[in-house]
C-alpha cells in the first residue's frame, strides 16, 4: 500500500536518463570500447547498461564474448578507465540546455516547498555532470557510489540516500528510468516513480512517459 502524498518529505533522483540524458554519451563510449575489443555491439546492451556501475557495465560487454575470464583485473581496470576518459571528453559539450524537459521546474518546486532532495546515481561523474548543468545547489545529499558494496538492483544506494536525508524510506519518492533502479527503489521501501515505457518499467509504483509529466500535482493524483 502506497503512502499518502502528504507523508512524502524527500525525493531521491537517479541522474542518467532522469535529470539529463547522458546515456547517449555512455552508449557511445561503451560502443567504441566494444569495437576496440572486437565485440559485436548488440541493441540489447543499451538497456542492460542503464543505471548500473562502470564495472557491471564492463562485465556485460565481456560476458558477451563468452570468455570474460580471459582478461586480468588490470586489463579490466584499464578498459573501464579508457571508457570513462572518452565519456568525460564527450561530457565537455554538456550544458543547461541538456537538462531533461520539466526537470528544472520540478526541482525548483521541490526546493520551494522544502522537500529534501538527494542524488542516488551509480555514476562516479555525477558531481561533474550536475556542475555542468548548473543544478548542484538543489541537492542536499549525494551518495558516493565508490562507498557502496553493491550496485543496483540492490537497494543500498537508495537506502543510503534516505539516511543521508534523515528520513524514512516510506517518506521518499525514488525516480528512475531503468529496471534495475526501479527494483532497487522498491526493495529500499521508498515509492518508485518510473520514467519511460510501461513494458520496461512495469514494476514502478508510479510511472510517467516523460520527465515533462513529472510534477507535484501529477504525483499527488497518484498518491490519493
């Protein structure tokens, strides 16, 4: 049973695909690495790489070779570094124009009404992305993914974010665009809000097709 709207005090955000669509840069960088390693790029990779850590993303690619253990820990670390260097180079073109539709207005409304706002992104580059977008000041708490033991769909990142905000899980909404993220929110006890297609985010407790629909009024309608 979902809580009443009035009991919600905090909102936990994923970054990629929610606040901005950096997934296109991630996909390009991973695609280039796959080409370098002579791994045939598969359309399914794009969804599998959403919302998970750099290490887990690399594992998806290497598992596709059928011989993931052919690479040493040092080689895997180098591959991840090469991918991230390329991704950071692509991010240099990022600006406030890349903020997802309606997101600035939503964050402004949350801040004006004293909701606590936290970032629960698996991206180690999240602080840099927020800075490029001009959104850093909206977030009172950010989980450092380097401190986590497990990645999404494990709930650890959302549970940590709830704690940093000083709230209880049922007092928070978690916003995600990936299956793994929705699973993590649900497991944490927060209310999951999915952004995207119904067939992908069937487990989301609340769902909107796009971020443009993400308003307090629309959320209130879902939490009567």
